[in-house]
C-alpha cells in the first residue's frame, strides 16, 4: 500500500486541532478533528491518534477480529479523553475516522463528521455517514443535502470521542480493488469543496503527495475556514492465491482396491507438500491431507513458530484442512505473507 498525508492550519485559525497517522506497512490510516479550543482540541485529537494506533497495533491476539480491534481502540480513546478533560476542567473532544487495510479488505471505523471516500473507476463514494444534526435531518427527509451545506447547525455533532461514557462506533468492511483510491479527511476539506471537486482532484493527480497538496490548496483557496487534513492511499493488493489442487483421489478410492490406492497415492505424495496443523502451530508436511483407512498419507517435514490463531479467516481454516503448496519454499513464502506482526505507532 502507498499512502500520503497532509495537514494545514487553514487561513482563519491560529492553531491546528487536527491530527493524522499514516502507517504504510501495517495498512493503518487515521484522521482526527479536535474540538474544545486552544490546548484542548489539539490535545484530544493527538491523544486519539496515538492511543488508537497503539491499541489496534497490539490487538492482534486474542482480539484478531479487525472490527473488534477498531471498536476497542476507539472506546479506549474515548475513555482516555474523558479522563483528561476532567483533569483539565474542559470539554475537549475529537472526531475519529480510522481505516485498517488487511489484504483486500478495508475496515473503516467512524465517530464524528470526518469522512472516508473511495474513488473507483472515476466514481467517488462516501463510505462514512456524518454524526451530525444536519445529517440526521437529511436521513429523516427533513433537509436536502444542499440545505445541509448552509444550515446554521451544520457543525453540531451528535457523536464525538470524549463526550459520553458509552460511545457508539460505526464500523464497516469493504472489498478493495487494486486500482481504488482511498481518501480520509476532516471537515475542513468537505466544507470548502464539493464531492465533485474532490472527485475531480483525486482522478486527475497521479502522485499521492501531489493529490494531498492539491486538495489542501484548493480548500485554502476557497477560504480555508478550518484546519484541513487529508490522507490518501492506493496500491492495494489482493490476497496471495494458494496453490491449486492438481490431484483428486476420490474417484480412485471407488474404483481401486485399498492397497492399490495407497501405493499410487504414495508415489504422488512423495512430491506433494501442504501446510497443516500440528497442535496450535503450523507445520509443513510432505504427502497429502488425506487418510486411507487409519493410515495418513503425510509426514511432518518442518515445524514453524506461526500460530494458527494468528492467521485469522480464511487462511487459518484452510490450513487446518490442509493447504497445498507447490514446494517448501512456496509454503514458507505464504506464511511470511500471512503472519501478523505487531505494529508500532509512527510520529505524525
């Protein structure tokens, strides 16, 4: 995955209450828009970014479910900001829009009115729904989208981190395609530019850094009424394809005697490898993930330190059933791609 981010104070503000994170290797992206004034909003947004990235990074086990990890992370940030606000005696809070990209799956968590967009085949789709008063009026059919853009309460939020003990987090999962372009942004961009203007800029700029710069510049040229933060990403890849099964012995089992099947299977099994379970860990086997009577047609070639429960779905289940690979090297390469590594927060 490729990604770039940019934040700007805008033309009217004197301090920047936005924050963002870009963790390219781990596929973790985030924007946050703080509120509460000087030495409050910027504290809340920065706390949210640091804590959410840390919790998501350390949540691979036992909570390997990415949606559960995101909810846990935003809940932890909500609690921390509430405690900090009580200690400081203010009412600080922040929005949070987080994207966790695992292979071809995009998991988006949302609180507030920062947004996630996806550009695919020249069409722009908003992936998140604003948690605001005007959005509720639009959803209820009481206000048009055009009216929402100029409504006097368009900046009044119905959800934000640090405002209530029990925060509700929206989480959605989307399937990515290799040519998709993802955008996360705060409302400093979307209050200055229309969706069509955003779409046009995303579609016409080839470099991610140039795209981020262009979006911020256009928002400033329109007045820059608020802090502006954007994160753009592309270069998504599909999950590795396991080796295709080349042999099926089920027809032979019904046509040949048990000894003949076992002999034929042995000849093929000598040059066939698969990944399978050995206790709670993954092992490389020579043979076939089959049994003839009480006799298994495979033997362990090597064990690995990779735990089955760290691989998640679908590969954990496939390996439990026996996942064919073309060679021992191919099996190790597949494990290297699937094994989850702990994430470390980066400086934003």
